[in-house]
C-alpha cells in the first residue's frame, strides 16, 4: 500500500502543475501504471481535474478506465458542464462536442464568453443531432453569426430534448433571426430562448413574430437591446393576439415609445397567457403608461410589469394606480428611475387600499 501511495503522490503532484498534459499522458500514454492503482486513489487524482478534462480526456479511453470513471461520484452527478477556463481552442471545442455526443449525464453545457465562432456552433449543432440528454445550451457571447445560427437551426429541426438556448450577445442579425424562426415553426421542445443584444432589428423581429403565431411551446423570450422600435413591437403585438404559449417577454431598451406601448396594450386586452412583461429603459412616457394601465384594467394574467426608466412621471403613476383599483392579479410593478414624486406615490397609497400587489418599486 505504501508503494501505491508513492505512485499516487507522484501522479497527484504532476496534475497540480499541468492538468491537461498530465491527463492526456496518464490516459493515452501511461495508463497502465495509473490503472494498477486502487480505485479510491485514482478518484483522488480525478478530484484535481476540471470538468473539461474529465469529460474530454478520460472518457472512452479503455474499458478499465471507463469502469473507474463510472464509479466516480462526481462524474455520476456531473449534470452541468461549465467550461470555466480562460480560453478554449478549436481543438478543445472539438473534443468537448465529440464527448457530449455519447455523454448520458450532462444536461446543461455552459461555454459562454469563449468566442467559439461559427465553427464551434457547427460542432455543437452536430452534437445536438446525437445527444439525447442535453436540455440547456449556453453560447452567450460566443462570436456566432448568422452562419453558425443556421447550423444550430438545422439541428433544432429534429432535436427533441433541448429546452433552453442562450445566444445572447452574438451578432446573428436579421438573417440569423430568420433561421431561428424556421426552427420555431417546427420545434416542439424549446421553451426558453435568449436573443438579447443580437442585432436582429425590425426585420428580424418580423420573422420571429410570424413564427410565434404557430409555435406552441416557447414560454420565455428575451429580445432586449435589439433596437426593434415601434415597428418591431407591432409585429410582436400582432403575434401575441394569437400566441397561447409565451409567458415571459423581455423588451428592455428597444427604442419603444408611447406608440409601441399602445400596440402592446391593445394585444394584452386579449392575451391570456403572458405573465411577465419587461419594458425597462424604453421612453414610453406618461402616455405609454396610460395605454398600459388601460390594458391592466382588463388583463387578468399579467403578474409582473417592469417599467424602470421609462420617462414616466406623476401623471403616468396616476393612470397605473387607477388600474390597480380594478386589477387584483399584479404582484410586482417596477417604476424605479422615473420622475415620480410624492404626488404620484400618493395615488398608489390609495390604490393599495383595494389591491394586494406585493411590490411597487420607485
């Protein structure tokens, strides 16, 4: 046993200095000596390796190592593959996506901020065609364009397990939105889609809105920071009249004014599924607040309304407070960073005598 401990210590120490190279050496070149160690000692070596190394360098090396790895408690419960490295090369992306094709434990893969590009998106698309356990794929800020988006879209046409896709802060533009719309018309699994800050503009929104008329599974859509303006929000409002699935919609900072607020308010008169609407940092003003308050008098499903930094003042507060006298379903109303003074706040004091809203933020 002392000899085994010395062998373990030598391998253990080397992993501290160069985990990647050592992992490859012990698994591909010198695996014989490693595999003669007791399983508990090998597991202690595994403890020094990050998720990426375990997923990519230890799997499918040989039958004996597979058996040891399958018995490793951390691997048995490894459901989130969070690649927390400073950088990741194309070769490492290839290794990761290849390993995920046969992995049966990881349900969430996070590789945001690693600039994997369109080639990396294509590799993940190939993975989605084979993997049957991945339900969340986070590719936030990965320098993916409309080309990479098309690869992912084609995979989504047949994938039946992925429920959450994050493409935020990627330059997919209008064409990328058009590709995603094609997938949303046919995919019956995806429930959450983040398209924050992806530069899709008004025409991109038109494609997505058309898809929402037919989609019956997407429940959360983030379209923040896309400069969709009033024209873009009109497309969405028209879709909300018939869509029966969407529950959460984020339209933060999209250059929407009172006219766009009116489009949404008109749609909310009939919509019975949307519960959360985020309109933060859109200059809707008092008139926009009036339009939305009119919708709140009739809509009984909205529970969270975010109107932070909307250029609204005491008059807008008066309209919204008046709506609360009739609406008893709203739970949270955020009015922070608006020009609401004591006079506007007094309107809410009166409204709260009739309403049980739990949070009004100024």
